[in-house]
């Protein structure tokens, strides 16, 4: 049997971890997490890391393996996962990649451009410039450094503008020159499974999950991390809102409602991202047996793709 990577993805709160564990147990294999925030060990509650008993049911990788104080990006994730896959494929033919971070999933299945790492000092300086002068000063700088990317980026998204400026400065060439968008050839087959449910049900699930996070101690977790609020890892839904509460900018009730709203908005962006990928076959998260049958059929018949 050829080597296969089963991708399980979908928006936040839809049940990816539960399905991945069921599939992992059925195929007696291991799970590689593709969640850009669950990788940080200090952010368990706010990123909905599965309980330890669930993590023990199937071996997981890339959960709680980094610190919020470490610089990390999708390119580094790609390199580390590819090394791990090479090692794990020596003893098994099927592995799982599960998560909702689209860039991390693409990094493994398609490869991403070899973008250089950013100097933390440059990032700090640009972040201070944004805080002091606002987004317009960043737009002007980007237009000078990389007019091509300036013409295509969402000029309201300060994170993307910051990243483009950082890369342009550290490399001495425009950020757009790295965006070749050419998929890398992989030596394993990829089968992509997406989870989807009615939008109202998803939003209701997200709201209830936020309430459960609060009961589980999210406020205390965020309070412990508050002194590090300037770190990129903590610029995340569930933490940013509580940081504003700690600074008396909003009430606790407002913070919780914002976490719910921003989580729903994040789910909507994820759905838009994944809907563009025509390789994904969609299933209802209640249909675990159907998902397993689909995997077995496609692996046996070698219908998965490595393009």
C-alpha cells in the first residue's frame, strides 16, 4: 500500500478532534495537529486542546510542543512535519493531519514558499510603529517596499501588511517575489475530508463552547498570560478580548460576547478558505462510519491524490 495522509479539517468548534481520534483508532495510526495555536503549551483552555484522556487514546504530535515565547511560522511547521512524516512512514502507511489552520494544512499538503524567518527586533519595531502611528504609515511603507503586493493585499489587514514589510526588510527583496504559489510534489497521497454542518448549529456550538471555556478557567489562564499580551501568539480570539477586560476597556460580559462573536467570524473565514479547495470531500461530523468507509474505499482503490 502506498503512503497516505488523511486530512481532517473544518471550522472551529465542529468536532475535528473527535472525528480524528475515531479515525486514528480505527486505522491504528497517529495524528499530526495542524492548529497554529494549540501548538503553544501555555494556551490550553483558550485553544480548546482536547483533554489528556482523549489525547492518550491516539498519539498526537504538535500539541503543546512550543512556547508562546518562541518564534514559529507555517514554513517551520512544514519542515518539522515533513521530517516527522518521513520517520513515521517507516512503520505505517496511513497518518492523519487534523486541524483548522488553513495555512498550516497547505504547508504540509502543497508546500509553501521558502520565506525567510523574521528578526524579532524588526517585528517589535514595526509593531511599535503600528501602535504609535496607525495602519496608514504601514501602508505607505509597504507601497514603497513592495508596490505589487500593495496592489493586492487587503489594506485593512494590518497583520498581512506587517508580515510583508518584515519579509521585505529582512530579505532585501519584495515579499511578493516569494509568492510563487507552485505546489511541491509530495511522496505520499493526500485525501482531504472536510466537516460541515448547518451554520446556525455551528454558531450555537461555538457559543456553548466559549461558555464551557469560561467554566474551565479561561479567565485565569488569560490573566496569567496578560503580562505577555504583546506576543504574536497571544493575538488570538479568547485572549485579546479578555486582555481588554483586564485593562477595564470593556466589561466581562462584553468580553465573553466578543469572544463568541469573533469565534463565529473566524469560523466563517475558515469556511471561505476551505471552500476554495476542490480536493476536499465534505461530510457531516455525525457520520463517522461514513467517513471511515470513504477513507477505506479511496485508499484501497488508490483514488487519493498527491498533486
